[in-house]
C-alpha cells in the first residue's frame, strides 16, 4: 500500500493517523465516563492521568496528520455527490480538526488552572498554560465538556455519513480510508475497541471475581448521639464479590480497617477507637463473609453470612443491589450485640444502640 495519498485513495500514513485518532478518542470517552462518578482517590487520579496523556497524544497526532495532509494531495470526492454534500463533507472535516485541537487544549488549560500539572504518561511534565485560578478552571471545565460533546456528535454524524456512502450510495468514500478490505472487519475492530470500556456488570456472564475498596466507594455508619443523627465513615475497606457461571453473585467478602473511622471530630474518633468501644488495638478489622447469596423479591440480592466486630460474630442477612458495576447496601445492627459499648458506654441514653451501615462501592474485575 503506497505511503502517500493519491487522487483515488488515502495513503497508509494518512490511514494510520486517522484510525489511531479514532481509537484514542473512543478511549477518551470511556476513561471520562469511568472516572466521572468516582470519589476522589487513587483510581480516579489514575484514570484522569491516562485521560490527560491520551489527550496530549491526540493533540500531537492531529498536528502531524494536518501537516501530512498539507504535504499531500487529497483524494477527490465522487462526482455523483451534490454540491451541498461536498460542502458539508469539507465543513465537517474542518470542524473535526478544530475540535481535535480545541478539546485537549481546553483540558490542558483546565488542569493548569486547577494546579494539576499535566504529565505525558509520567515521562514528560508539560508547562502550565495558565496560572491557578478557580474562575479560569470553571470556564475551561465547561468549555471542555461542551467541546467534547460536540466532538462526539460530529464524529457520529461523520460515521453515519460514511456508512451511507457505502451502503446506499455504493461509492468508494468509505473503502478508500479502510485499513481492511471489508467493512465487517472494521466494525468488528470498533466493537473490540469499545469492549474494555464496558462496565463490570455489563460484561459477558460467567464466573469472575470483582473487587472494590475505599478508593472506589464509601462505607458509612449512622448513629444517634444526644438525640441527633450523626454520620461517620470508614476510609479503608475492601470488597470482593464472586459470581457463578451464570453471572449471578455467589459469595461476598468485606474487610474494614476500623482504625480508619472518621466522624469529623478528633476527640470523638479517639473515643470510638478506645478499648470500651471498637478497641482497635485488639480488633483492628471488622469482617463480613457470605457464602450464600439469594435473589430478593424487589430484584436485588441478599447476602447471608457472618458479621464480626470486635470478638463478637452474628449471623446477618445483608440486602444489596448491583447495577452498572456499583454495589450498594444498607444494614441495621445493634452495637451492643457486638460489644461496642463497655462500661459507661453500655448506656443508650446518649448514644443509641441502633446503628445503620450504608455501603456503596464500584467494582472492577480483580487483577
């Protein structure tokens, strides 16, 4: 295949630039979608770092592609196309080029304004484009999202137009850009490229192990203190869910590092860690282990297992839901059943016996 363009077909280098950009843009939308609902943490930071690095790569490829196009002839459009179709095709291509530059540049400005310097895959740190500023960040963030949405819409219209040329007009507009001889091969590649972005819950059913942690979710506890409802949270916990051959949840394991509790008050946190309450020195972890999971009437699930806090273990039935890769559940327990309340803390006049545990975590296939 010739490396340079001809009046009939795009050359191999132009095709390489085109399809690399296509695949990387798909990756960008997948990474942005995956990171969107994640709480601040290592996973979100990692996804956004990859997102930024790929954005800089797209910016570089778009520059090279434009320079190569300027140094080459451009294949002519079919004579059967109407004048307005040719104008629309050229305008769409021009807009795509503008957006391929504008979207990553807006993201780069956004990161600079947030005082999050951009690094290209940890190899090269790029200079900040603007000084840190919340006002600039807000404008750049809004602009980045609008431009990215516009890029997605224009790209979809571009794809639909190419398919129209192939299946309805039956001309060579699509074929001359294909790296493969047949359209089905391209469609197969596109489906394969979209596969890694699929959420865990939408994967092909089968036995697998899914994991989540405090970096991808929250584990809260709610109690009444002096008649007022108070919330706390555990920052470090792990969740492991296995599924059977049919894809349905089969077992569930949860481990909570009790020392990671946080009620937004240092004195209260210190008291909760003391030997009369959680006694974290002797019992650093609380665990839940369920070897049987059943389907609930409301469409959710119930994990039947044992909850251990301090040195007390009780049988519990934990209801939970699993949708879009996120596992969420809520459980009401009594703290005194688990010995969380010795001495004066056994009294329930100021700190109620009832505690509600609220749990939400995004799961991903185990490594």
